[in-house]
């Protein structure tokens, strides 16, 4: 299982009630570890290239969202090859053994649903 967590160190004043964060350091240091994103490859789903589009960061109007996307991208880029390799191993193992581990997506079921959806799109 591979989970990648992206955190940012911030003072308490930079956290919101809806954020996931925890205090780090000594009490009173005012340093918090704020969760910015999680990549969980066991939850990957098949998506045709025709169903998504590339995000151009400079075209994202919401400044906070654009900055978050940029932080996540910078975090994941050096991990790209390892993530792709682990995703391939995870996928191949499930397809070969037909064992769907707890908390994992069933790739065979999702692929069938994807095929059915794409057939419906083509028939319209």
C-alpha cells in the first residue's frame, strides 16, 4: 500500500476549522502540520483520456486553489516514476490473483463499468 501525504508547516492562524492539522514541536511553538493532499493508489480508477482535461495552473482563477494545485504538483513530480511503478505492480497483482484486498478498488468491476459507460457515450 502506498499513501503519499502532502503537508505544509503553518502557524495556527493559517489553519481553518475544516482543515486537518496537528500541532508539532513543543507546546506554544505555534507550528502546525496542515494536510494539503493524499494520494492513495489503491483507489485508482480507469478514466479515458476523452473524459478529463489537463489543468493549466495559470488559467485557474481561484488563487488559493491554484497555489494548492501547484504545491501538490511540485510534491508529486519527483515521486512520479515510483508511483507509476507501484500502481502497475498493484494493478497486475490484483488482476493475476483476482484477490481484491480490503479498502482497494476492484479494478475488474471498474473497468467493466468504464467500458459500459464509454459504449453508451459512443452510442449517443
